[in-house]
C-alpha cells in the first residue's frame, strides 16, 4: 500500500504559507532576472564597444577607410568577412590555403592587386565551396594555394571532414553568438570590460580577438600574430623539440588520399573555368624538422607526394607546382619561423622571388616588381626581427 499523500503534506500549512512562498518566488525572480539583465547589458556594452556585432560589410568598409585597422571577430567568422573583401578587391592574385599561407602580403605582388584568402580552407572540398561563392564575373590572373604533403594524409583529412564554411545565421543568432564569445573571454579575462576598438598596442581594430590579443586580418587579408606569440616567434633555436611526431599536422602516413586528389582535380577545374592560372606551393618547414621527416620511414607519404610531382601528374592538371619545403638559407634559420611549421613574411617574399624566375610565372605575372622584392629582402638581413617585413605597407 502506498501512503496517503495527505499524511505527508499538510495542505493547510501549505495554504497558510502560500503568501510567503509567493514573496520568495518574486524575490528569486528579481534577483535572477536582474542579474541576467545586468550580465546582458555588460555583454552588449562590450560587444558594441569592440565591434563584435558589426556586420561584415560595414567592417570591411571601415577597414578600407583605415588601412591600418585589424579585423578579428574569431576564426569561425573569417570566411564571411574575407568573402566580402574578395568581392570588394577582386584581386589579380588570390592566395588560398591553411595558416601557413597567411604571411603572403600584397606588397610582394606589386603592381598586381592582391588578397590573402587563406586560413579558412583545409580540404579541397572547402577550397571548391569557397570558390563557388566568388562573384560570378570575377576573373583573377593567378590563384596561389598551399599543397602540403601532410594535408593530403587521410588521417589529417579526417579531422576536417566537416570543416565547411558556415552559412550566415540570422541577425539574432549572430548577436547571441557574439554574447557567448564575449562571455567566454570575459570569464577568463575580466579586464576585457575595458577593451575598445584598438589592440593592446593602440592600433585600430574591430572584434574581440583583435582588441584583446592583438592579432587580426589586415587590409590585404594577411594576418598579424598574437602579441604573446611575438615573444617567442623567431627566437627559439630549439624549435625541433616543440614538434610532436605522429600528431597534427604531421601524422604518419604511406600514401596521399586518392579521394582528396579527386577533390583537388575538381577545384582545379573551377579555377581554370575562371581563366586563372593555378600555382601550388609547399612552403618551408623548419629545416631540422623537414630532414627528420625525410629520413623517417613512417612518412612514406612525402615520397609519394614528390613522386607525383616528378611523374608530371600536376603538369597534366595544368598546375604549376613548387616544392619549397626546403628553401635555403631561410629554412635552416629559426629566426624565420613563427613556429616549426609557420614561416615568416620574409620567407614568403623569398618564395615569391624564387617563383618569379620560372618562365611560367613570368608569363602569368610579367610586370611583377622583383627589384623591390629583392631590395626588401636585402634590408631584412640587417633587421633585428624577421617576423614582419612590410608591417602596414600595402
């Protein structure tokens, strides 16, 4: 037998105390509701102050008016912003790929217009999806994109299987996402409440990440480094000991993914359809790291990749390919690396200069100002830092 409910609960007592319970409920509602309103007001104040909720097109217009301005509302929003900028610039030369391509600068390609559309694509299905979103009448001269052996590893690709550009959300969803991002950062860094539309060094900025960390997207699409990263960038002679073998991005592997190569061919067909010349480059890794990979039998994928270049596979696809995984003297000098995998602006400039000596690149970009490139690299040899070469020169 179940006990009688009335023997457990005294409804007379409950009714007698009802007013007290209602008063308690009102107080609880006011405390919780008031706290949430205060939190919402603080989050709205910060997001407006740093420009986190500013529409991409307005942020892009402001950056065009103020070339030194950095934009960074967060990595997940970069594709939307950079697509707006691509529509504005419609560059002769566009750079695509992973973060290893983010240090190519517009000044390296004078007199041609340029935009760095990198750090928003990891697999060739993403490359193709982004390419399909370009303006219909856009006709670039050259598409320079990354082609690293490790990006063709099935194990690497598995981690980016769903990494497609996200479609724009509704205005309310975007606003709530901005509140969420602000709350997460404010929780860890309460001093963010004083952040404004400038980075910690006073440079104008839009977005949380640019305002707090000091890194963001420049006018030409290239990216600055977080201020904390600059404390070690180009200053660690022991870079090889920072590398974890058989971890991203350099997983062990024997052969490149045949499925990814099919997607690669689809992307190349899209590029050719716009009349552009595709140029693929494998940028340098830090020399001691590259030599270790070359000597390790677990990295048979590197040999498979290079065999495809030697066999003419990429030539048959109409792609100009440069394997600059070794680019002396830069690749053996730790001062020219942000970390073991990310070369600095000077290395990118040296790569452009070397590419320009190839007759096929000369034909594609006959007016390229190689004299200025060489002069800039000569000046860099006597500089006290090698992370940035052009700063706010565009």
